[in-house]
C-alpha cells in the first residue's frame, strides 16, 4: 500500500477518533465522506470500512469515557442491542437503493442535524 494512502487513512482515523471522543460521532459523519472524497471508495465500501473501524474506536472511547464516569452501561445496552435489528434492516435497504440516493439521504440527514443543532 502506498505511503500516501496509509497517511490519508491515518489522518481519517485520527479525525474520526477526535470527533468520536468529542461528540460521540466519527464513523458515518467523518470517515465515510472522507473515504469517498479523499480515497475514492465506493459508498458501500466506505460504509463497511467505517463500521469495521468503529468497533475499535467505540471500544477505546467507551473505556476512556468510562474512566471519567460518563458511561451508563445499562442504557447503552438498551439502545445498542435493539440497534442490531436496525443495522440489519439498514444494510439490507442500502444494498437495494441506488448509491447516489443513499448519499443524498445522508447529506439531507447531516443538513437537518446541523440546522437542529444551530437552533
């Protein structure tokens, strides 16, 4: 793998980790767009790669936030376990929708979230 690609992946990971620790986001909001824009990943490959990286990031972030007493484990499990069904449904749906439409839906979600945060 070329050095430039390794450095780009490391930069994307660092940004995702920073945003994850700071805001609780990182994979979909940071990694997916950067993998697509900087490294030319397809939308689906960027999503899958981001999800694989999130396992590592979420573990580190959970342990670190846990050390500060910020983790409500029971509530996390009550949100996380049912989310498995959502992941299965979302992945199934993503495979059946044209990638451009998925990208537009994602962009709309980001815009709505940004507007909501500003109000």
